[in-house]
C-alpha cells in the first residue's frame, strides 16, 4: 500500500510549481487566467465582477505578479529592456495596489530602483 501511495499520490499545487521552469509556469498561469476569465460561472458579464468572484481575481493578480518577480530577479536585463518600453509591471503594480489586490508587503519588484536605473542610462 505504501509503495502505491508514494508513487501515485496527488501532487499539491506547490509541488507542481516547484518543478516547473519559468516558461512553463508562464504558460500555465496564462492558460489559468484565460480559462478563469472566460468562465461564465464566475464572470457572467464583461462589465462587472460579482462579489463572489473577487477572490478569483485576487488570486489571479498574485499569480501574475509572481511572473513579474521571477523575471525581475532571474532575467533582469530582459525585464529592464521590456519595462523601459512597455511599463507593464509598473502599470500592473499600480492597478493591484490601487484596488487593494495584494498587501503592500508582497510587492517585491522595486519599480523605484527600476526607474532610477532607467534614468541613469
């Protein structure tokens, strides 16, 4: 019984994400976001969000922010080049903080340092 349980037990979400490389995690989270936001059970309208579905948006924001953090800390050159042109992380951070989607202590990508670096070049 132990042998069967050890090899065939269901993995937790943490165990699954821990073994994914960055690109696989991006694809998984993009697919999750797409399927969640097009699910009419949680989001029946494109113009309003039911209060029962806000928890899904908050979870999605945290997942997407982790992608910014991964890119910032592991691919800083690419992040800086892209952010200088598109300001995507900066805009996403503004959105998430303005609507209280994440506690401030979870914002780990330093947009201020990014701006300073950008202005020095």
